[in-house]
């Protein structure tokens, strides 16, 4: 993921907007406010329906009336958020099984437990027994592929620890950093913007993995460079980042990564837990957006609002899959940094509820930390060389002979389709 922009100095930290990535008063923020007001014993999550209207799961008629009076939709459910959280707490306290994940499905009022292909029949049987003890609202599902952290792949930021994608540019007011995934490398890992190790970006100085999945790469120069508020989406285009917010179930989101480019999909769950082989990570955003090795750390966003950085998942961008993201707000709070953003085009309404401008700009030359030339993404020569390097082949990336050409062509076509989808979804000021 290229972090490159056309803006000037970072704005004052107090001016950085933090929103729920909604437009107007009827976005996901309304659902969150209603849940907070009514409490965990009377609600069980919220999401956006197909028309973009917030839906709140409630456990009694009085709460349903209050939700409807506020302008949202109410859906009656049997189990409260308190019960759902109690179930996930029980799952978390059980012996850890790598290759499993669980999340709350607000729409069905269930806890969904998934096991990938690495989970043995004995372990799956034990987890099934535990789910039965918790209650019938715990649903067990086997999934193809494996839950892996998305490292290795094509040309991203590179170090001896592996290959990842840069996420968002952030600052502590004194120095600038790249926010990326924590599993990409331990503290002290030195990152470069080229295969030859000549364009040094800087070292990883702080992070958390497992538990969370975020880290900071400090720019050696101390500054992210000109225009650090735009993220590349390929094809010579970039999206201005104007704020940071919380993802909402049902929300349309976009992800950009150095291996598979720009992809879009929907948030399917929040506060998900994944048991990677390396350790357990909780509080993640689950989506049906695809990702592949090398996309780790890349940004997820919607309408110019930073939502997450790519953690891991299963599947690929040929067959589709599930991808999990570390929420940006928690990472910023824990790391003590703020996002470098564009100033909104207009002041908006009271409370900052006006939508930020979803602009796009030609990124120009990639700044340190970029993963590909900005004028069209990774070149075919570099991509093929990286994919064919046996040291860097990850799950689903074993590409041989003539199939390489077809793979590159298919990815380019799909990336172009997703960029066009982005243009249709956010039509304002696409440059």
C-alpha cells in the first residue's frame, strides 16, 4: 500500500476528525449511540441495512419503540449483548486452538465459531462440546483454507522480517511514522522501499502482536514527506484520508494492498477473535473483502475515513475469502499517535456530521514506505520476479510458468473493476 499524498503540513492534532464513517445523522453512529443509551441487557448489536439505515437488535418492545422513535429500525432478538459477550469470554478462556476464530453475528443473534482446515477432528469436537454447553446460539462452521497473517508476496515494504504493505501515515507531533501490522516484524526490524535495500524507510519502534496487530515504523528522516494524507488505490490514483472512525456491520469498505491492489466488500462483524498460528488477536473487524500474502498492514477505509489495517484471514482474491483488520482507533490510542489527514473541504454541520470529501488525487512519485510505482501499481517484471522468488512464496501464491501471465492479467482486470466500483460508489472529485 502506497502512503503518498499531495497535501502539505500535517494539521494540528486537535483538528483531526474522528467519526463513525457515516454521512448525516442516520449512520452507524446512531446505532452505537442507541446501544449505549439502552445498555447491553436490552440490545445485541447494530448494523446497516441494504438502504444504509441503521438497525438495532433489541430484546424488549419498549427498547424497540425507542429505537424507532430515534429514526432507526428495530429487530427483536432473544439474546442480549451481555449474553453474547459472556459466550465469547467462555470461548476465550478455553484452551487455545490455532486455526479457529469467533465473532458475533448481530443479524442472526448468534456467536459464529469457525475452524479452518488445520483444526483436527479431536480439537473441533472439543470446541463443539464447549459450544453446546454455552447454548444453541453458538453456531459452528468449518471453512476452507487457513487463517494466516498476510505476510510475504509482491513488492511492499521489505525487511529481513518479511514483506508487508504500509498502512496510514501517523504522527506524534515530533516525528512521523507508518502504521502497519504488528505481525510484520518485531521491534528493531528495518524496512526498505526497494528489493536492493538501498531506499531505507526506517525501523519498527513499537507494536503489539499477538493480542493486537499493529506497529509503528519510524521514518529515518523524521517526516513522511509531502502530502502524507493520501493512500494509493492503483492506476495512478489516490484517496485523501480525512479522519478516523469505527467500522459498522453492513458498511461498504475498501482495502488497498501491495499484492492484490484495491478491493471492496462489506463489514460482516466487529470485535472478532482469531487464533493465528502465531497467537490470538482479539477486537478485529471481520469482512468479506479478499486479501493475499503481502497485503498485511495495508489500509481499509470508507468515504475517506481510516478504519483498519490488514491483519490476516483465509482464502485469496481468486476464490474469495475472509479478511480481518486491526481497528485504527485502538491502535492510535495505544501507540499515542494521530492520523495525518486532509482538512475536510467544508466545516459541515454541528458535531462534524457532514460527510468528508471523498477526493482522489494522482499520488505522483511514491514516498518512502510505498510498495509500488504510483503510476499504475507494481510493474509486471517486478511482480513476476517477486512471486517467482521461492523465498517469498506464501499460501496460495505458488505461481509457475505460463500461469504467471494469466494471474497478473486477471488481477489487473479485477483491480480495474474494483477501482471502477470505487468511482461509482464515491463519485465526488475523482481526479
